[in-house]
C-alpha cells in the first residue's frame, strides 16, 4: 500500500502521521493518533458523529482522506475543553441532559461550536437546520437544541460590554450634576 | 491506491493521462469516498484537485462568473455577490447534503457524479451554465446538460476533468430559482427538482425562459415546451397552468421507493409553477 506522510496541526499542536492513501481522516485520527472522540457512525457522511473542523470548516472526517489533511488546521472534540474546564457547550449538554448513549455527542458539540462561532444568536430553526447532519437516536433532539440555544444566550451575556452598568454610571453622573 | 495532489491544472491533466488503472478525480470527495466505502469503486489512483489554487476561487469572468471546481457549496453560499446574481444556483448548491457535506461538496463534483437527482444541475442548466473542461489539448467548454450522458456517466474523456463552472452575466430583469421535493425537510435526495430562469421585458412580459427538470429522467431535461408556455406572457395564472401541464408531460420519471411516476409528473408541474413565481419576482426586483 502507498503510504502518505501528512503534516497537520491538530487542536493547536503540530502533528505528523503516516497513513494509507485510501485511509479516511477519521481512521487516521482514531487509529493512528488515538483521538477517539470523533466516532464512526455510518462512515458515509450521513450521521455527523465524526464531525471535525478543518481550517475552520465543519466536515465529516469520514468523507475526507487523511492525505487531504496535509497542511490543514484540524479541531476535534478533544480540543474543546481547557484542561479540566469544560467548554460552555459541554457544560450545557450536561446541564440539559442533552445526551444518553453519547455516541453522537462529540459530533454535536463540534458542529454546535462551529455554528456559535459564526452566529452567536441563532434561532431555533437555524440551530435545527445547522445540526440536521448530526443524527441522535436517544434524545429526540429537543434537549440538544435547548442546550445550544442556552449556551448561545450565556455566551452573548458574557461577551457584552455590560450596558446595564454603563447606564447606571450615566444616571449617577446626572444625579451628581 | 495512490494519492496525488497536483498544484496545477497541467500537472493534473498529465497525471490523469499517465496514471495506471482506475483513476478518479477528487474535488470535495463527498460522493467518491461514499462509493469507495460501499465497494462501488476501487480506484488505483486519486487525483485531488483542491491544491490547484486557481480552482479554489470564485472570480468574475467578463460579466459572468467562474466558479472553480474545488469551491465548496458553503463557500458559494458565503459569496454575497454571487448569491445576489444567481440565487437559484447558490440555493441549489446549499441543498446538497448537510452542513458538513456542504463544507466539502462542489457543484463541479455534483455535475460529474452524474446523479439524475443532483440538486445543482437543473439550477445550473436553467441559467445556461457551462463546464470548462481541461484536457491534454487545452480547455473546451460544454453546456452542463451536455456533460452528463446517463446515470453515473459523463462525456469526459481520459485525462479530462472539469476545472470550473461558468455562469453567464446576470442581465437586467433576469431571475432564477430552484426548488426540489423531498419527503423530509433536510438531508435527502430530490424526488423531483426544477430549475427555472426567465427574462422579462420592461413591461413585465417574459421574453426568454429556460426550464430544467431533475430526477424525472436519466439526465436533466431541458423542456422547450415548458419554456414556450412562459414566453410572451406576464407569467400569470394561465401561463403557470400551461407551464405545469408541459412539465408534467415532459417529465419521464421512473417508479421507485421515493416516488411513483404519476406522483413525480404531478410534482414536476407543481414545483415548476412555484419556481416560476419566484424567478418572476426576482426578475422584477432586478429591473
């Protein structure tokens, strides 16, 4: 078999691996690099359990060859938490019980993160359409959608320059004047 | 299997001509990898065209557009000017698969995969898109509907590949639209797809029209009768009824698990009617 040497960045770390020419990125991640967060559900791009970001773009790792990853920046679910501090989406998925068996969860987390990076205030419909390529057979989706919307609301609050405080300050200013 | 990622069209053409055995061109790979996984094809070599910088871009070609064969559907959706010019084509591209699939899939690949149900093909055919084909003797252009010979078969010769798709200039009072029917809301294969492009005159009368029907024949059907039903009218109810009848008559579908012949013929008419209204309204907005 024709081996390909691939140089990438995975979750911020320069990473090199060798794989067979017809090996998918998903197999390379799981079997060569031990990154087993991305799951193989269908292997044909229908379920989204293997969702990863490649150069910031959400893709199915099963629909891409490892060889295609040369020079790419790859983000997997393993890169979401900061040490033991969970990503807000991960925490909300726990709070909302947005998972049962957990096989689809890494894919949903990566896909939802990609959505919130593009749109910090998605409607429920936008969330459902964005996540239509991620299948879950346990939750009925509702808890997942609520977890994503709740995370978006929290992240918006956290990133706002606190207009309430600013108002107070100006009111105070008027009083003293 | 060998994997090649040439940096130029010339190099790609050379590889396609010299590689031994079964050679596949790869753009997004979202169809090719599925076929490999299912054992439907076992390539001896893959020529990945995504490393050819020129094929990663959407550029203006004269007054029209050139969409590189390695441009993803998602990238098309993010190009505001392209979306404004040919919303039907961009919307069709953004119906292919999921968000994940759209991150990789290309309209050139959608065309060359030669599925009768390909979403972007009727939309492209309606606006008169051309495939730019690179080969050993340089490039040639063919209308997209001429590239597909039948399910899974194209007219491409060995060492040829589609390097870009050209869309024509969007003139005043032109509008396009693509609609498809699927039993779900998302992530499904068209049971019927209809692409329509029409041009109105200053008084709102239809001067020219192209109607392309997908998934109701082995290849996309360009219906001259359906176009005739619109030309010379204001695309009013009577014209839309005639359009629907023409599309139902021209559709040559098969019966399968996704729809019966009778149902598909009926839906071809219904979708054509709705797509013509959208195209007409877009043409009016563009006056």
